[in-house]
C-alpha cells in the first residue's frame, strides 16, 4: 500500500464527509436511507469505498448516538 500525500488524505476526508452528510440528510428527513447505491457519486475506488465508510458511519451514529437537531443546537440549557 502506498503512502498518501497530505493533499490525498485531505481529499479522502472530504469524501468521507460527503458520505456522512448524505446519510445524515436522508436520516433526518426520512429515517435511515436505503438508497445508498443511488446516492454515492463515486464510481471508482478508493473514493467509492471511502464515501461508503462515511455513509455507514453516519447511519451507525444516528442509530446509536445523540440526535443533532438543527435550530436547537444554539439554544442554551433549559431553552424551549
């Protein structure tokens, strides 16, 4: 396995984030998305796998973790 340059590492982190954001967007709107194959914009490796990792990570986080609700994040404790 070859070592990745800082630029390639950054690009891979952005691809992971795109997958994460796609899953979170779908999850917040309609529940866990079952349309991953149609959503992933990458057709070649390793980008496709990296996007899938982000997507799966977000769904797992959504299933097991705290839910982020936009609009409530900036409210202080006890805000209604």
